[in-house]
């Protein structure tokens, strides 16, 4: 091996190390972070979380079906969306988590159902200021899970569902009839 090749290899190592350090500083992880296969206990926890979320998403869709007449009258659609996220670092940075792609238990995980209002296939939004957009939504928190803790399930996320959806529909009605 020539001296030039050794220098290039050392230079490449320094660049890789610099990238790893900058990624760690930016979002708490390195390019060398490998995710080990989940243990049997973690797989059980993942299955428990996924089943709970799917049950609650189905329950939300059933609850929304009671409002079909009112939504048709307003010409809107309410779509429930399951939003899953994981903490990337201790500074509050979050990113989406998808159990289909990311079948491992993150250090911190949360999920919620967001009911978005759609009009003519587009999310209904209200521009409150020049650069600020507000969406018409109602949010229901579902789970909080940590890698080394027992998951916390919100067993009754829809306790105030009717009041929340009624309020949302009243806001939408007022907005559409301005």
C-alpha cells in the first residue's frame, strides 16, 4: 500500500467520524447506530401497542359514522389518521415512526389519532395570519411507550368525543358560512 492510499484512507476515516459527530450533535444518533433485533418481550410490547392502536382507530371510525348526516350537510369529510412518533434525542426532536418499516421499539414512542376535516379532497385550513395556517382537527392521545418501561395506554381516549366533534363541526360550519 502506498503512502497516498494510506493518507486517503485516514482522510476518509476522519470525514466519516466528523459526519457521525455532527449527526449525533444534531439529533442524538450516529451513522454507526445499529438496531439490534427486538427481544421476545419487546416484540410482545410492539404487538400490544399495534393492536391497541388499530382497535382505537376502528373505534374512532365507528364513532365518526354517527356524524355522517351532519358532515354530508356541510359537504365535508372527517378522516381519522393514526400518527406515530418517536423521540430522536433529549432535546424534543421527534420523527415519524412506522411499525411496518421500523419494527423495533424506540427509546420513547407516542401515538395519537388526529381527526382532520377535508373539503373537496383537501384538508380544510384557516389562514389566521399571513404565514400561519390552522387546520380543523381534533386530537386523541393513545399511547406512550419507553423501551425499558411498561407502555401507558389511554384506555378511554374518546371520553369527550361527542363534545370535541360537535365543537369541531360548529367551527367548520362557522368558517364555511362566513
